[in-house]
C-alpha cells in the first residue's frame, strides 16, 4: 500500500513537470511511463501462527479447513500455521508469556473472555483492532461497526474501556443428555431436568437402573462452570468495588455454600464424576455417563461422535431462581512484532470474520455466531432452525447469559486458579465446603489489591 502511494505521487509529479515544460515553450521529452502499481501478490512472504485451544474433539478440523482455504486464496503471500495450546485459556496466557519473553510473537491468539482484564494489564505487546485500522488499514474504517453489535463488541473491551481484540467464539453451557439411557432408566427424554434437584433425581435413576454415572460437570482448568453455580443461586457478582476503590470477593454467601454442598454430595454419592475435561467428555460420548454440562462449542463433536440419541437442554437452575450462565469463548487478539506481520494478521482476521467463514466455524463446533452479518445470513438461520441443541444455546445466550467474570488487576490468572482449586478441594478431596470457600476468598482478596 505504501509503495503504491509512492508510485501515484511519482505520477503526479511527472505530470506537473511535463505541464511546466510545455508552458515554457521548450520541447518536452517523451514522457516516461511510470511503473505499474504493485499488485497484492507483491506483498512480502509472511508466515504467522494462529494460537488456539481447539483439539480434534473441539473444532480443530474446522480451523484446519479455514486455514487451508485462506492460505490457498489470500493472494498476498500470507501463510497461517495453526498451533494448539493445551490447558485452554490458562495455557494460552502462560505460553504467551514465555513466548514473548523469548522475543517470539505468534500473530493471532485466542484470549478467553475470562482473561480480558488480565491480558490488558500483562501483555502490552498486542495491537488492538482500532489501531490496526487507523495506522495500517484506513480502508477498513467501518469494518467493526459493520459486523458487530455494541453488546458483542463489549465482550472484547477491558475494564479500562479499550477494545483489545475481536470477539469470536461465543458459547453457553448446556445440559447434554443421553436420551437412550434416559429411556432405560425410566425417564422421559422429552422432559429433561430443568433444576438441580431434577438433575439429581435423574442421576439417581440412571445409577439405579444402569449402574452408570448420572452426570459429568465439566471440570477444565478454568471457571466456566464454577461461576454459574454460584451466580445462579442468587449471587449478583463475583467481586465488588469498595468505597475506597479497592476490590473484594463477593461470592462467600450462604447460597454459595448451599450450592457447592449440593454438588459435593452428588459427587460423594457417586452420581457426578469429577475428572479432567477430556476424560469426562469421552465418558459421556462413550455412553457411560448419562448427562454432561459443558460448552455449546461441543455440539458438532457430540453429534458426529456418539452412537446414541444425544440431546441438550438449558443449564439447570436452583429452584425458581434466575438462570445465569457465563458467555464462554474467546476474542482474537493480534500479537505481532512488525508491520508486515500485523497486516498479515489483520488479513487473516478479516477472512475468518466473513459470514461464510463464521458459518463454517459455527457449524463445525457449536459456537454461536458473534457477528450481525453472520446471524443475518441464510446459512446460519437454517442451521439454527434445523439444530435443536444450537437453537437452545442461542436462546439461552439471549435470555440468561452474563459476561464471564474477568477479574481486575494484574493477577487474574492466579485468582481464577484459586477458584479452580476451591472446586477441586470440594469435589476431589471432599474438604469442608465452608472452609474451602473461606480459603479461596482470603487468597483472592489478597491478590485483588496487590
């Protein structure tokens, strides 16, 4: 682009000089033909990495398909290489810290919404989309407004008001269930559990009639399923801002103790299996667990890799209290070192935010469409109409979803880990619930104000 502008400027100067020569009455020399403007194919060859959390059971085939198409068609000498990062968004943050410390900039990374504020405070090396547009791609000035609603764009905006990246993957947690096991246990698959009490009753029936576990409550190294258990039982927020500007954890309430005691008893009674994420997902997909609470991002995998009648319903509520589930997923952030890599990363982002690319990603995972342009596309509308599980996830997003708590300050990664440790103390070690919650609260309060 810069070279093209120089060529155009040269052409203008040549025309001006020729005009002056003609006015002076001196014979003008034959005009020199300017070089033809450079085409997009003359971009320097650039390779960038795309860091993601998606393994074979969680969207990797769709990523590979998108990359293959982009690499073959971008016409700008750009090559994208995917890199899977284990341990979900915690793993991304930890690996990125090590990579940048070694002077290695990947290109584009998935940043979980849960680490939005942590990323803003700890990774100054990123380039936000508005800066990319203003500094390198002014022709894309209306791009963000064209594709995003204000509410979705806010998912990528930190507590300081800066939009760090582009919201991409959007999910809500669903209660998946094996309708065949329901029938075997004497349950009605057309009337799935709606409350936690009903989940327990269904789990008891499954265990009694089949000898199998009733439930797998997703247990990754993040708080995607930890926070909704508390928020849905009457909690307004996970932390509060004090009058003096300090922060304080707000989750240590009688309702929180009640909720975790209920889940602990389900686990100790052999109704809920508490194991690592992929083991639990595999157990459900293999037909040895009757129900599973996990992200809608696994809809496609479960549809294609189960041999039973798999269905899904809304996340369970605590009695008649309002359902509050976290908006899961990630934003895509540019972490590139130089102009060529930044522009290459931007071209990759523009490609995967095309409606047809979003449709491929959505249908290849179960993530929900983040952009106005995708939601309005015929392909997405038909997909939602024909896929009951995706339709439920989308309705839940519109009615019951709240932002995934992103802790303020530079210690959000460790704060989240303390909540994961609390969960595991309760469900793996069967520690006293109040003691485990007290311990997490104390540690988190210390970190929030450092």
